[in-house]
């Protein structure tokens, strides 16, 4: 069996991690110039919210999304790695995993470029449903 198919649920895990690194780079590529341009002080006594409020919204959106990529996707990582561990690399599991990753990338782009909240929410809700389906699939195999 080709490596890509044999380790099918691992590839989306790595892809989402790579996307998270891309978002981190994009965040710093916009945040660091904004610090200089808006003369934002690096006050160690400021809370993250106080610090973030000093940035223009379009800069803040990238940081918000980077943080979001460390929230719900952690559940995805656990489920996808569990499926890989038990060898459940069937087409449904792999398809759901890639669909989740694709929706998270779309969510990132919507939030980072326009932050249209109704659209962003619908993408998030859809990705949550995909993650629920993937979790249910894993549960049927594990229990």
C-alpha cells in the first residue's frame, strides 16, 4: 500500500500543523510592522487583551486566528492520531480528516482577511460537525 494511503489520517494532522505555522508567520509579518508603525509599547504589565486592543483589527484577526488554531483543533489531533494508532485509515476517516483541515484553512482565511462573522461562524459550525462525525467514527471503532 502506498505510504500516503497507509498513513492517511496522519497527513491531515501534519497539514494542519503546517497551516498553523503559516498562520504564525503571517501573524508576525503583520504584527511586528504594526508595533513599529503604531508605536505600540511592549508593556509587560499589560494583559493580552490590553496589548491586543492597541492593534488595528486586520492585524488582530491574524493573532486571534492563530490562537483559535490551538483550541478546537487539539481535539482533532487527538482523534486523528487515535485513528492512525489503531490503523483506521479508511476512506471515510481520511476524507473527514481532510475535510476538517480544509474547513479550518477556510476559517483562517475568512477570519484573517475579512472577519465576516456570519460566514466565519458557518464554516466553524460545519467544521465542528465534521469533527463530531470523525469522533463518532473513532468511538465506534474504540468502544
